[in-house]
C-alpha cells in the first residue's frame, strides 16, 4: 500500500475540495509558494483567485473570509503560527461564530481555519509553540485535532464541508507521521466522532492529536502488565461523549493526555464529564502542560514542559494502583 | 435630482427620525431592554448613502445602526419588534438593537464591535463579484473606528485587491465621550490617502449632498474603480446611548450642542419639499410607525427553550448548562 504523510494528506484534502466545489478557496500568508508545505502545487492547479496570498493582515483576512462565507463561499484560511489565532480570536469568536445566532438564523459562516504545525516546533520557543485548541472548544467553535494521515484528510474535508466555522489543528508533532493508506479508501471523517486506536480493558487513555502516538507507544510498552485502551477524540468540540463514556464504563479508569495548559484545558473537561456520567474505580488523572506554560527555547526545557511518555506511564500506574 | 427622489430622501430621514423617537419612548417604557444608541441627527448619512445603492448591494453598520438598516429597506415593524426582543423581529429576537440584520435586503448586520464591519463587507463584496454579481458594498463606521487596526487592515486589503467598497465615516465629533481631537492623529481622509483611496469630505447634515457624493462614488466603484472613503461631518443630537438619559455625562459644551442641533437633516431636507408633500410624508410615516409599534408590542416573546436556536448553522446542538 502507498505511504501517505500527514502533511500530504492535508494537501490532498484541500486539492480534492477545491476540485469538487468551486466555492472553496484558500487564503493565507505565502500559500501560493506553499511555505508551510501544505498548499504546495495548488496555485498551479487552481490559480491565484482560489489560492490567494494575503498581506500580513490576519484580522482583516479572517473577517474577509467571514464576509466571503456570508456571501456563499467556503474559505479555508491558513495560519503560519498557532499564536496568530490569538490575534484573530475576536474575529472568529465574536463575528464568525456569533453571526448565525445573532441574526436569528439568517446566515451561515462556513470557514475553515487551518493551523499546520500547532504546538511545539522544537526550537521555535515561546511565541511559536502554543496549542490553543481548548480555547476554541471553550467558546464552542468546532475544533478538530487529527492524529493520523487518514484522519487529517477526512477531518479537513469534513471541516470544509461543514456549515459552521471549524478550526483544524495539525500538530507539528504529527506532521511527519506516515501511514500505509489505500488512497481509494480516503474518505470524509465525520466531525464529532472519536475513535478507539487500541482496544483495552483496564484503563482508557484519552490522547489528543500527536499525543495519540505517544499513548500508543506507552500502551504497547505496558502490554505485559495492563491492557490500555487508547481513545482519540479527533474532534474536541463537539466531543463524542457517548463513545468515550462507553469506553470508560468498561474500563472504569481514566487518564487524559493533553497538550493544553492545565487550567481549563480540554483534559479537565473530559474528566469532569466522565465523572458526571460514569462511576470510576480510581481517581482519574491528567497529563498536561503546566499552568500558564510558556515553552522555553532550549530543547530540554521545551520537552520538560510538554506532556511526556514518562508522565503518562506514571499516571497510568497511579490509576491502576489506586483502584 | 427628481422631485420623487427628493421626496423619497425626505421620507427616509423622517422615517429614521421618528423611528428613533418612538424607540426612545419604548426604552423609557421598558419595552426595549438594554437601551439604544440613537441615530438622531445623523439620518442624512444613512439615507443619502443608501439612496445611491441598489437592492443587490450590501452594507454593514455599527452599534448606532438603526438608520442604516432602515435606509437599506428593512421593514420598520420587524426592526422595532427586534428591538423589543420579539420572535417576530428581524433576527427572531436574537440580535437586538446592536445586531439587527436583514440579509434579504443586503444588510449584513449592525455590528457592535467598533471597526469590525470593513473587512466583512470587503469579503462579501469580493465573493459576490467572483460569482458574477455587480455588487458594491458600504461599510459604515464612526470617527472612533479610524484608530482600530482591524479597519485600517481592511482599507489596505480592499485597496490592494480593488474591491468596490465605499467606506463611510460618520464623524460626529466623539467616540462616546472622546473628542476626535483627543484621538485622531493626522486626519481621517489622510488614512485613505495612505492606501491610495480617493476620499471625499461631505456635509453629513445635508441628505442631498451625501446622496450626490455617494452616487458619484458608487458610479466610480461600478466602473471598476477601487474602494473610496467618504467622511461625513455630522453631529449626534442625543446621547451616545440612552443610559445617558439617566446619567448625564459632562463632555459636550451646551453651546456646541445647540450649534450642532441647529443643522437638522430632517429640517434641511423637509424645506426642499412643498408643504403638501411634506405633510403627506409625515402623515404616512406616522401611520407606518404607529402600525410598527403595534406590531412590535403584539409580537410573541421567543421561547426560552429555544434560546440557543441558530447557534450552529450545521444543526449541531450544544450541551445544556444545567446540573
Ligand atoms: C472595538 C471596540 N472598542 C470599544 C467599544 C465600546 N464602544 C462602543 S461605541 C464606542 C464609541 C464609538 O465611537 P464612534 O466610532 O465615533 O461611533 P459613534 O458612537 O460616535 O457613532 C465605544 C468606545 C466597542 N464596542 N468596540
Ligand atoms: Mg463618533
């Protein structure tokens, strides 16, 4: 079977949607040349009207996309740096997200915001290493964080087709993941559906984005001592609570590994919701960035602040022992 | 200008004037909760600019937005019902004074965030044109907005991509209590010049002068010109917001207020009509508004069970907040 990289899966999803639907167009900085190496080749195929380089005016081009969506187009806006989402949080939350309700259902704002390379990029330090997906889940903007190439393809396609704004985080830690993929089987992945990557009986580990791969590695290491189920929500908002509750109801133990800062991160929401719904036999645990984390530059410091496999192993041991 | 156009222009300024006066009564009577930002004194700008537009053209306005919505052709009865928070309102009671919208007549909404509408209108016009329409757009904003980076970015984007948007700055001398001299370095027209946009200063108290300037600008826009700016000099006759009716704020010298109020767009335009024509328009407006008030107050209250209807155009439903 051919190998597909995560990055090329994104490219392929954009190309397929541009070809399928002429209302789709791309907007962003240096996307004609494809500086982030996701839009490479698309200019040649679809032309400058549909692959539009913007000046460095994130707030204007984000709201320009809102306006274009109000007029019937489906813009995909690429952001070069995850922290640029802070700059346009107002435009996404206060305008794109609120328009349908505030107008009493007169409009839809089908914009996709794509962040290729979210989270730590090792060595890019404080202002380039944020992973603000929990912020969007908090405000109720559809938020996806695919872990695999096939999910990256399928979720990006679904994001473009969704009638609501959707933020797609493509973690830097997953961009180089490759997988054997049957290209003919690539398909849209429904928003709001989680996925069990590895079934298990003793503990459910919820892992977000690139951390799915760490969770799978740890589950494999621990295979001799415990049967670990690895659950990938894929969409953080709307979260697939029912399927997670099914998993946790079986294992009755829960660990969440999440690249958010700890306070108000999605891990806290996952634990709160499961505690509301499912009787657990051990206190749940979460592995996250520390409160208020700013990723320091030096690689060892950068790694120290991100959720790691050692911490995950420890957390799993705790919930197995505590119960 | 034909006599019919002259009468029509008077009708619009008179309608907005009396609408606002009736709305203030409804605020005082407790039917409009949250108050309004009265457009009193500035009617000539919305009326004159919208008289230059066609049904397919789009506008977006401000927190002081009733005049724009009415001048573009929204139904005053449904508008008033919206201000009263009724299900029969333009936005089904979900928007209120600051978000009134009527996509059916090209009103992409009043917008309560200062400086936000420019980029949205630019995107909407660009998108409609890409789909073959002859649309032009208008972004209305106040003097306070010219210091918002988001709007200046929109100027650049519209000018760079030659999107036919008329930026209309209603310079009423104050942003809430802040005088223009205390806030604007350089000039408002100078901001347009910096982006290569033609700018015209017009007497905003004279509806025909505004209409003439807007008509000329719109003709250039339709002929393929890039965006333009009109700075309309005006004066707000009443409070920044009706809360000032309770809490008098001391920031406008009484003689300045008297001078400002002495140039009344309704009087200026009314003087151009025969007594009989003017009386007929006035009577017609009174009848229409009496019916509008009746319609608004008879409108059904929206059902709290549907408070978040229209939150998601995709049909997604949000979790409820209760325990
Ligand atoms: C971005 C932003 N900042 C502040 C406010 C609060 N605010 C509402 S209206 C207003 C004054 C706006 O002045 P101007 O643009 O001149 O319009 P005017 O009220 O005079 O019509 C302010 C500060 C806001 N709504 N949005
Ligand atoms: Mg002002």
